[in-house]
């Protein structure tokens, strides 16, 4: 059983649980972890894999053999990921260039959802620049986005002033000129989460529906115990814990033409329960 998890503590827990359940687990040392996504979704290179939630939604929408194991591997607030070298504020976003690594990148989907829902921005009025394809080859970006020239890098273009704004999470460069475009972004993010009743999530755990169900369930139990030691707001576990954030980001993704069809949370639940031969209550 091949396992890809970015956090060492989660990987150790998963390996021990799978072995106890009778499997022969192997951790694939793919770093950064998102580099495992394409192979997992399209070629079945792993049995259990940490995956961006939007990539999982795309995989389901395009009929890939992927299913949700309701564990949050990475949760974080997102309002601070829209950055600028200019003045803070969103008044000037319309008609300006905004760079994002990939149109289907989960961070970008969340941030654009905020801009549309909470700030009334028509996303088609922005000059969007993307730098990479997503992980599902059947998907193509909306016609109103543009691709940066071959060889361009988002952080470098942003620091060179070729972009007015950038959406960046882990790839954010260190530079004292950078400021969040949304003033008091972290405070805004916390109020958003309080109003919604959940915080955004980025990475979940996915599995191949053909994988050993007994081992997958054992991995779920071990990961759930480990993840629950962190802040509950950013580490929801179980179907009910993930229902709010996954439903919200699925809506954002469909509205932004990241998904070819709507994907409901109950569809994800049914797919998982069928693959594992259990009721929804078994997974929270």
C-alpha cells in the first residue's frame, strides 16, 4: 500500500495503522506533496494521498478513481493570500492584472470566491494571469484567463512589477514591500470563519476506491486521532466536520468554471461509503 502524506506525524500514524491492519505500507517521499497529485489522480500511483480539495473535486467530476477520506491535512485562512506592492485595498482590482499559479489551485478558488461573494467583484473584469496547468488533463482554463509566457514565474513577475496583485500561499516571497490587499486580512478571515461556522481547508486525504478497505479505515482512525490534537477550526475531521468548507469551495469552483459540473458533498459521502462498505456514521 503506497501512501503520500506531507506531514511526518500523519505519515507515521498512517504507516503504523496500515501495517497493523495487515497491509504492507510504503511512504512515497514526494515533496512538495502537491507533486504527487497528478500521478495519483490520473495514474493510480498511490493508494492513499494527501490532495488539494479542489483537485479531488475535479477528479470526481471527471470520473477519476478517487474518493474522500474526511481528514484535513492542511487548513488555513486565505484572505491574506491576495498581495500587492501597491496600496492596500480592493478598489483598484477591476481591470488590473492578478497572477495565480494555476486557475484550479485551491488557494485561488477560495480567494476568488471571497472577492465575488463578499466584495461584489465580477471576476471577468480582472485580467487573470496563470502560470501552470492543473492536475487533471481533461480540464482547461476559462477563455477569459491568460497564460504567462513560457518560463515565467509568479513570484518573480510579482516582485518585478509585472503584476498588480498576486495570489500566493506557500510560494509567497520574502520582501518588505509586500502587503495584503485586503486590509487587516487575518482579522477579516477570522470574522468570515465565525460567520460561516467553518474555516477554509486546503488539503484533505484521498484514497483509491480499489484500495484495501480495512487498511484505509484503520488509517482514517489513526489520522483522525492525530489531527484532532491541533486547532479544531483549522483541522475538521469526519464528514460533518468537512461538510461546510467542502460544500462552499465546491460551489466556488463550479461558479469559477473549475468544475465541469456541480459536485455535492453527499456525492462524495456516497462514493466513500460504497468503496469502504460502511455507513456515513462510521466516518463522522
